[in-house]
């Protein structure tokens, strides 16, 4: 077994049958991180206890215990998820010294399935961005071309996975942050249905949109990881009671009779030719496998980006109000607090603690929620969101899944868009509507640009229809023209 490129189930089987120890697996990936990550900057901190935890897994296996489906499988976790005794910063100065006393449910489920948490992964500050350039810990580089961004906000997860510094990673997706970096780095990324995965212990950005999901190297690995992290959690009132199917056991590439929807409003210009070609190649491939392509209309997608940026910033302005320098997090340096006005205290602490993109969003969100503008912006955005969701539900009466590009272009250069927030926001045109409607969506590698940069395809399904989405991803993966290609860095 080539450990670097082994699948999650291969690693776990080998560890369970004691062909290899969890300690050896951990040491192998630790070595990769220490020799390669200086080129990528994907890790923000490492779990010093990983070797000890792997030894504990080995000891339990030696005693005949079943340690779970991820036995000894090394995972990297995005900075948005709380990890007990391991720093959790959201990529921000304001939380740069925060060590949570508890694990997010996603993390505790990974651990109780036998996985080893290797460390934390870089991201845009508070998951706000599409390039990983807003992180307090500096930009992450794309392993396919280190002058380019890995995408964002889960850029560290995507880069670490593409370079195989770990066997699996977890990202979060509020408006595309799993799917867009997955596409830019040539990996599989899944954003589950809203409510499928508990948000407990995940630092809140926009609570009605946030979901965590796997960013891994294959559809099978994604299905297996998703099974582990999904399911009802009494600690998250928005988590669904629905049972979790055994997606990984039921993967099927049989596309006969499947109706693949294409949103007619998407077929406009503004998408680069390599991305366009990848999309038509994917449609052709599915047709060859017996699927039928139908046109559907979701006209409200035209407003997805503006609605998203009104709702996400409004929720963020409220969620981020808690970082006040009093309860926890960064506090500006005051020689003495006596005589300091509360407003000056907050102003200096938050002024120094947040980066400029986060401040821009807090201001935009506060404005949207202010009494004179609430109806015109926040309320209106909520109404259009509802219409968008209804259009999707109507579209899914005529098709089983919807296929689209993930982004308008492959990975752009570091520095290219960072001073142009509007163009950066427009990058989210194909991903935000999925979050607004609460639907599951995934990115699967299916093409490459002329210069060899990866391009993904997005599969979206109806609420809780992850199996069908994963099956289409599985079918595409089986005939993907870029199957097996590897980034330059490894
Ligand atoms: N790029 C989007 C934004 O900047 C999406 C972020 C995300 O999904 N967390 O808000």
C-alpha cells in the first residue's frame, strides 16, 4: 500500500488488521507535513499529542476493540472548528490565543471513530473570503502552482489534502468555502444539506448558512467521512433528526434514467473557456452513461450573490459582536483601564483584532440590520431567499440533480483580486445559492485548464438527497479525464 495516496478505508482496514500501526501512519504524515508544508502554509498548528493518541488506538486494537471506521486515519481540521486543548483561531488575530475546553461535535465524532487529529488548517479570517488571503496566518499556496491561491475560505484544508499531508480534512461552507477550494485544488469537497451536520463547536459566521463537510481525495472517502460526522445532535437545535444512510456502502455509478438539470439562467457569458469545456464534457459523460439532460429554470439565482452578501454579513455582524475583549479573545493593550470609556475599549480591541475584510462585513451587516434599512435589505433578502428555495424545489420536480460549474475560472494568482472585493464576491456566483436554499452540493475534479490547473464540477441535489448527489459524483469520478493527476508540489 502506498500510504501517501491510500484511501481512508484502505488505511483504516490496514490499521485494524495490524498490517500497519496507527503510530506508523501518523509518523508518515507528520514527516510529509514537516517536509512540504513550508511551501504551502496550510497548517496553522500541529497536535503535539498525535503520536500518543495513535499509540492509544493501537493499544485498543491490540486488545481486540473495534475503534471505528476511521481507525488511525489522520485528519486535518479547519481553524473554524473547536478542538479541545488545541488552538482554534478562526484565522483571526482576535482569537489567536484561544484554546477551547471542548471539541466541536464534528471533531468528537471523528475522534470516536478512531481518527487522529493531526493539526489545524489555515483559512480566511472567520471564513470570509474566496482566496485564503485574509488569514491572520498569511496566505496558503495552491500545490498545483504556488503563485496561485488555493481558494477559500477552506484553503488550508484544500491545499493540505491535495498535497496529501493528511488522509482527510474537514472544511466549512457558508457560501462555497468547501466546494470552491476543492475545485481549485483538484479534490472532492462536500457541503451537506443544512442540518445534516451539527454546528455545535463551529465558530459561527452566518448561522443559517454554515455547514461543515469533508474535503478529501475521492467520493468514497467523502461518503465515509460524511457518515461519521452527520446525524442529530441535541447541542444544535438546527440539526436534523433524520437518520444517516450508509452512503459509502451504496455508491453506484449507474446513471441510467437519471435526469440531470442544467439551470438555463447560468448559461451566460463570464465563464472562462476551460471551465465551460469541463462543464460540457461532464454533461456528455453523464449522457453516455445513460443520463438525460433537461433544462430547468431557477431565475432567482441571478440575485444569489447580493442576497448572500446581505444575509451572511447581517448574521456575521451579530455573531461577531461577542468578540469584545472582555470574555475571551484578544484585548488591546491599555496601560490602565481606569477612566477608559467602554466604547473606546471596544473600538481599540476590535479595531486591532479584526482584519479589514471582517470589518467591512461587520459594517455592511450592521447597516443592513439598522432600523431604517432592515426592511429594505435584510427583510427583502430573506423574501428573495424564500423564492429562490421554492424555485429550486420546483426544479427538482423535473430533475434529480443539477450540474453546474463551481467557479467562473480556475485558481487565480495570489494578490490578483484581494483589492477588488466586488470581483472576489462575484466568484461565488455558482455556490452561494446552494447555501441559501439549504441544499447539498459537491465539487468533483473533472477537468484542467490549458496550464494544468484543476477544474471541478458542481453537483447539487434536493434536501437530504446526498446519496444521489454522491452517486453522480462517483460516476463522474470514474470517467474523469484528470483521474490520478497530481499537483507539482508532491
Ligand atoms: N467566499 C464566500 C465568502 O467570502 C464564502 C465563504 C464561506 O463559504 N465561508 O463569504
